[in-house]
């Protein structure tokens, strides 16, 4: 038995050594050895890179609200712990100022840090992989020339050992993040091709809106990869809605609605919330009108997700008359009249571009209720933009009980013409616990918010 135990330990050590050695080989093979050089003093190139950085939404993930841009520290919640975004300023010690262009390309497109450490897929390098060299070079010039250095150190994740070991990520990358190139959708014109590229590549929409598998891999990186692409997912406690053409996706949105939402964070009916508000404020509102039109056109022509309801059945609105007549036939209706009606009105239509509608709002009748629960508990703020004079905020209602939140949400999800399944008290309790356990961002000085 003793000899068997020794042999087993030796065998495990050999396997571990092979796995670690294999990971090192995979990383070395994956890295680019490009000899291309980029002149950060090329102003034209850096200016192009500034726009590309907007399309890639670098600032939203690598900045903490109120802190220095690109200095990192944003807390990103994962099923196994919190990952903090890294400092990507031009600081040569804390940031990426000492990166060569090859180092930069390896990190952005292949998920490999300068020291050879594989990056977690919280960094959307599987999407950035399709960006052409010219765009990556311009991005490098921008970061080296125009992003001011900051000495804020990058923070370690809270992922426990052994899950926090980085070398297994090399095997993950080999399986799920291979080198690839952009392929235009069959028959797409120039506008749809541009929209597809922005959505699949720098915009990395799938990183939030595509469901992930057991290994935390996106189940599809394009429509060519399968029907899961952009079919909706849950991330950081929010429901990132389906961007496909079914009833609970973008079926009720026009091309103009999509473009306006990306430009301003709101339409006459809906408003951006959660992480999407940051995306609009830091990224999409800076897009050219042509790029916004291209994205909108591409998304709107995507087919419904297979097996999902393409359109809702017609439903008459009996809610408005009942509320106006003082007929409150449920506890949820009473709470709505006490807490919500002053902004969202008895007809659920709110006030265009000020208070979002609750009737006919696709965030309300999503199959998964995480977003409506979280925004009811925590509140939210519209993103700033150059089109609307003011950004309005919704207060949080976490002082209400789980039962009260459940009742009012169930009322809203089935009132007017809305059609959505009921939620349970346990759904609210789960989100409340999730919010209570979220790790805060890290601001300059190493302090938590």
C-alpha cells in the first residue's frame, strides 16, 4: 500500500508537471512575435486610436467612477469571486507604459500579459481577436501617447486557491479563445458588415449578452457559431437582454430606437441601467452616427432565438382604467399606487425620455427578472449624454420587504399589455443577498469605495 501511495503521488506530480508545462507551451505558441513598430508620437494614429478605444469601451471596465480614467479597480463579480480590472494607463510600473506593441497586442487580442501570465476572460480578448492590426496599432498609440500615467496598483482577485491559479487559463484559451478573423455575414452589404464587426469585435456585445457555458466561455462568438449568440445572459446580477428578434428581445424596437438608445441611453419608452448605462456614457454615445446606424441595422435583422416566442399575443389594457377608478385588485396594485405611480403614471407610460415606461418595456417582461429586481432594490441613474439636458435617477426601494417587492413587480410584469411569468419571494431574497455580498470598487490609495 505504501508503494502504491508513492506511485500515485509520483503519477500526480508527473501529470501536474505535464499540464503546467503544456500550458507554458500553449502560451508561447499563442503569443505573437510581431516585429511591427508603432510611433506613439504619430498624432493622426493616436487620434484614430482614441475613437477605437471608445468603440472597445476600454474606459468603462478599467475605470472606477470618480477616480482616474483607465487606472483600474472596477470590481467585476463572477460565480467564483471578484476580479478587479487592471491599471492600463501609460505608467511604466503600475500600468502598461513598458509594453512594446507586441506585448500590447498579446494582451488585447490573445489574453497574455507582458510577463506571460494568461488573463481571465473578463477581458474580452476573444472578441478583440478579430480586430485588424491597423486598429490595434492605433489603439496602442493612443494609450502610450494620450492616456496619462497613474501609479495605482492593480488588485488581486478574491477568487480562492486553487481556482485562482492562472496557468490553467492557457488550456481554457486553447479550447475557447483561438485565433480567428472576422467574417462578414453572408450577403451583407457594407452597412451590415460594419455593424456585425462592431458588435462581434471591439463592441464585444456578446461578452454580456451571450450566455456562458460551464467553463465561463461564451457559447457563441458570432451567429455562425450557433443560435446562442446574443440570446441574453445574466452578468453581475443584471439580465443582459437578448439582442435578437423575439418578443422579449428587440422585436418591439425599431432601428431608430436602437440607434437612439445607444446614442443617448434612452428612448421615449426605455432607459439604460446598470452596466449598460456605463457603456452608453463612456462608449456608444461617442460613436459616429454611421456606426450607430450600422449596429442598429445589424441587430434588427437578427432572427428570433429558436424556441422563443416571436411576438406576444394581443392583450387589452384593463389596468389603466382600474387604477384610475380606484379599483386595486391586488396588493401589488396598492404598492404601485403608493410608490410608483407618481413617476410611471397609471397608464404605465411614464414620461418620455424622463421617466421610463413600464408598459411595453422589454426590460420589464424579460423572462429572467434579475434586472427589474435589482433596479427596484438599488435604484439607478441614466447615463449622461449630449442630447438630453438632464440625467434622471430612480431611488432604491430596498427598505420594502421581499414580499412587497415581489408583489409590486408581479403586478407590473402582468399589468397593461405586459406578459411575463411571476417571480417568487426567493428571487428577491437572492438578489438582495447578492447585492449585500458584492465587493466594492477600489479607488486610488488602495481604499475600497
